[in-house]
């Protein structure tokens, strides 16, 4: 049975195995890998530093860099197996409004086609509501039919498709009832 947990250095071996399933340099939505740009994730100390940064990003009292927003990160796990990641950005900056949205997620290639992304998104939506959001923006690449289905299954309504530096993005809004 999958669950969402806060990132932990204890899952480093499984996380590294998952990372190695992705093509080199592939973008993994929702992982917060940009927070690890200056650390070696193969090194236990570097990995722990990254995990600490992920956890600290949720602290609304902490100052962040100009291009960053506060976000809560979770890992999708089964037992001690890392299956993917999802994050909830507490608010949007200009880039996120156009391209990234409030929620990003990715599932390791070997764990796909099991409904994990749909389940994880459904699990995180109440957290967005608890933050006081009335609706959330969730985006995906225009050609990513699986992600579009995930968003639509969670109530996403397509607003438009916009160009971005990484190609066309489908922009969906999920509005919370009353």
C-alpha cells in the first residue's frame, strides 16, 4: 500500500536506484532537485543536506531566494521503496503561474501505470485546501497524455495550452467545492 511521507535520508539507497531509472539530466517534476544543484547526492552527507533543504522549504517563516516559493515535499513510498515525489507550492510566482503550477509530481519509470500519480494528487489536494487555497493550478507537457488524465481524474479543468521554454504546457485548474 503506497503512502506519502516527508523526505528522509533513510531512503537514500532506494532514491538513488530510482534516479538511475531516469535518463541523465531528465527533469523530475515535484522532486525539488534544483535544491540539490550544489551537492553530491551520491554522498550521504550531500543527500542529507538536500533532504534538509526540502523539509525547510515548507517553513513559511524561513526566507527564500527571489525565485523560490514555500513548498511542501512528499515522497511516494511503499515500505522502504521510493516510488516518486509530489510537491505542493504554497503560492505562485510568475513562472509557476505560466508554467509550473501549484503541484508537481513524478513517478519513477518502473512504478508507472499503477495509478500512483492519480492517488498522490488526490491525497495532496486536501493539503492545498488546508493552506487556504480555493483552487490550484496543475500543469503538464502538452504531449503527456498520462499526466493529463491524472489531472482530469482529480477534477482538473483545462484553461489553455501555453508555450514555455520547455515546450507547450497544458494548464488545468482544480477548484475546491464550497
